[in-house]
C-alpha cells in the first residue's frame, strides 16, 4: 500500500513536534512560543480545519485577501496577525481586523494605527540593507519604538524580522536578538521576537523567537495565485 500523503493534521503534528524538539535543545519552554499559522492564499475552509485542530493564531499578509476572509470567519475565537507589508492607505483598515501587527516599519504609519481598541505591534527590522525590502533600518528602531510607546492604543511587543535570502538564518536571528536586547534597555517590556518561518524556525527558536510565522510547512503549498 502506498504511504499516505500527510494532510494538514499530520503536518501540524510534525511541526509541533519539531518546535518542541528545538525548544528543548534551546532549554526553553515551548509554551512561551506562539505559532502563528500563515494562511495567505488559502481559503477560509482551511482556517476552519486548522481551528478544529486547535490553532488559534492565524497570519495573513495581503489586505485585499485578508479583509473578506477574516470577515467570513468572524465567528471563530481566533487572533489575527497581519504579517505583510503595510500600505499607508490601508493601515487603518488592517487595524480593524488584526489584533497583532507584525510589520510596522515607519513612523508615518503610527497615526493610522492609533485607536481606541488596543492593538499589539512588532517593529519589523530590515536585515538586508536593501531599502526596497520591508522593515525599518536597525538605526531607525529606537525612534520608531518611542513613537509607538507614546501612542494611545498601541502596545509594543518587540521586533519582527525575515532572514535574508541566501544568508545563514541563525546569524540573522542572532542579530535580531542583539537588537532586541538593545531595545529592551529603553522599552523593557518589548521583549518579543517574531522570527522563524517554515524553513528556519529551529534556528529562530535557538535565538529566542517568541512568535513563529509558519505557512507551507503546516498548510502545504499555497494555491497558484496571480
Ligand atoms: C508567507 C509568510 C510567512 C510564512 O512563510 P512560509 O515559508 O510559508 O512558512 C512568514 N512571514 C511572512 C512575512 C510571510 O509573508
């Protein structure tokens, strides 16, 4: 008999096991690590399936897709994380349906994200040196953090980063850890680190990640999109 193709449940179990292994290797509590399952390009039905398997934290990255999908899923008691680049004109709408924003990267977004309902934010750091990539330059983090901390309705959780293509992920995440330590001198509660994706979450856990953003390793390949 042919080996069964693992479905979402099997992949979720496999990834959860690998997270436990990495946490043990790092001498950390796996319970202190939040796995955000990134469901971009996948239909609401997949979110429901994952919800049925116990997942409560979901990530989306494109406003035009996330807004209707999350509206359709309003009955779930889920936490929605926005992990994609924030467009200035859409930031206020993204805030409406996302409880956690991972990609704040410039001061001009802060006013749009202010509001009455509290929102948690990560400052995204650009580790590439290429300003076209999302994320604030490491040198811009302090000023941005001060802005967030003094804005009503925003709680600064910490830093978010994507390991640059072709770079050694462990080194990239070690850099984030260093930047996080520096940030905590000014903002002691901003200790969270959103880093680690399907291909590099072990390295991220070893460097102290508190929030993993995992897509394909759990969802399977994303459907074709235009
Ligand atoms: C798509 C995406 C992820 C998940 O990527 P996978 O490689 O599928 O795990 C994580 N973070 C961001 C910002 C993304 O856009």
